C-alpha cells in the first residue's frame, strides 16, 4: 500500500473500523496470495452469510441492488 490515506479511505468504503471490529461489516486482513505469490490486504465479510443468495460463476453484478 502506497498511502495510509488510501488504506483508510478503503476502510471507510468497506465499513471497517479497526477500533470496533465486532461491528464492522468487513474485516481487513493481510494475506499471502497464491497466484501471483504476493502479500495483499483483503477485506473479509464479517457477517453470517447464511440465507444470502449464492452467486454462480462470479456474476455478482446481476445481484447488486439497483442504484
């Protein structure tokens, strides 16, 4: 990450609050990617997905609420 300002902006967008992770919509984690083998920050959903629709074939855009 080149800038902490960018990371904090992403935290706000993903509704992650490092001071209150229990109430955050997503959690930020530092992980090692398999391909390419690099370290990266990722956001992990912080709710029980039970009952949410499955998104086949990564076609998530079809499941977004209208804007």
